[in-house]
C-alpha cells in the first residue's frame, strides 16, 4: 500500500511541476501492482465501489439488459399484422401487370400502358391492342412487344420513344439502358435475332438454322446494348441439350462471329446480365456465372442438391428452393423445403429450411417472401421468420417495395404499399 501511495504522489508532483516522469521508476512501481497482492487490492477497491454505488450499478445493469432485450426483440420478433401506407384501386383490367419504379408505377395490359407517379398523378398513357404483351425493362427504358404479332413499343419515364414495325412476328424481347432492343423473330426454318435502335434501324443481326444451332429458349442483353447472350435448345437423336452463345457487337469486324460458346446437357431458361460484365445462367440443376467483356470465360458454377422447385434472382444473389433431402430422425419430422442463396461472385449467402406450402416466391437482398392464394411467410437470410399472415381474401402477389421495410401487396381490387407491424 505504501508503494502505491508513493507512486501516485510522485506522479502528481511531476504533473504539477511539468516534469518528465522517470519511465524506468514508474514502470518498476507499476509492476509492483501486478503482483497477486496488488490484484487483490484492486478487486477489493472494485467491490467497495459497487457497494458505495449499488443503486447506480443496478440501474446500469438493468439498462444494459433492457437495451439488449429490446434489440433482441426488434430483430428476432415475428410480425403478425401490417399497415397500409398507400393504396391504388385497380380500375383497369384485373389481368394487368405492374412494374414498380422509384418514381412511380407502370401498368400495362392488352389494351395499353400507363405511368402514374408517386403522387397518384397519371403522367402518360398509350393505347394499343395486343394479344400477348411482353415487357422488358432496363434503367429508365421499357419495351413492350406483342408475342406472335409484328409490333414493338419503346418507352421511358417521359412516354413513348419509338414504335417499330417488324417483318416477322415477335417471339422474345430485351431492352438496354440506351433504348436499344434485341428481338427474337419467329421463323419456321431459322431463328433470327435483330438489334434495333429506338428509331427502328437494324444495328446487328444473328441468324442460325434451327437444325444446326438450335431453338432460342431465352436471351440476355447487356446494359450498353453491345453484347448479347442466347440460350439455345438443341434436339439431337431424341436427346435434348443446350448451348450458351455469346455475341459481342462492339467490334463490327468480329460481330458476326460468336465471342464464345458453352455446351451443356441441361437447359437454362433463366439468363441475365447481373452486372456490367457478369452473366448468370440458371437451370433446374445448377447455375453458372461468366465474365463477358471482350472475351468470355466461366467464373463460377454451382450444382444444386436436388432439382429446383423455384429460383429467384436479386441484385446480388441467386436463390434456389429445393425439397429438403434431410432424413428425419426417429420420432421427429423435418421441414419440407430448403433454401440456399448464393452470391454471384461465389459463396453461400444463406441456407435454411422451412415448412410452408407456398405457391410463389419473391425476394430482395434482405428478405425472402413466400406466398400462396391467402397466406404469406417472410424470412430473413438468417432463416428467421419475419412475417406470418393469413389474409381474408385472395392475393395475387407480394413483392419487395422500393423503400426499405415496405412491400407491395396486390389483390384483385387494389395495389397497396404496406409496412409490417
């Protein structure tokens, strides 16, 4: 004790006289406190402080426990209700489709298309007649083609940008951020894919015999409209296979020849650019990612544990729902389905099981939403059940909202923006 008092007295005197402390001397005195006797002394001091400040200490501990409990409740609770933030009545054809943008909502059907801003004001509308409208979006641009007919409309946030009359019926369509569109044209003997400007000028063309190249199942167009990927289905001797063919139209001298191709024994009905130079191809048994700029190369591949029941794609991830293959232990049951979410760059972002008989799935990079005609369950990527609800009426879909923690609920009568509570 005497050494400790001497230590603090000397230190205080040095501070008062602005003297430099003798580091060796201080170190020697400080080390004396690290003896068992010094440690016991500090423990006794702590006990005395707690006794003297028992009330304050108890309040601090209670506050910490309360804070931890609130955080635990906030992040791990399950919501069982919701509130309506905004609502729009479906006055048009109930078969209409909706595309939600940051500045409003686009509604399109067989009879036309309209854009309504976030204040509920109709900014523009276009009347047309289509038997089977199909929309593609990228950035500010939207393209709608009538599958089986010969017309394509191109829109942006301000309205109609162009209308193209095609020489052959539309089979599929994609649009880029600049308004360049890729259109698969139907033909009996050969498939043709043309790239058009907003004014209808043909920028590039790909034509291949169905007997040699195959049938175009789906396609993907880069944001700048210079690169195209096509998933072809090949029928050969009773066997079905596929070929992913990559085209680069940025170089006019080599644009007529593919930049690369990959052949597989499975089909890929989902094909998307998920980044400036990254392409994602999804099949029932797995997925692949490719780096595609001037040349093309495979980046990552993943085989699913079982055949996919559903696949969803977000800004950063691809998710697959399969049947749960885990065997139940004696006297116990297992969940019906398993969710695995993978990053485009490789690696698993989430993995959990659930036991809800869903019909459809939608997702963001935070939540995964399962729903059927009257029920909904929502999970976080950690597998926590965030929301569970049974509706009194049939619903068509529940989608992630534009704003965080908001969701889009669509039923026969209304399109509502909701928030969980």
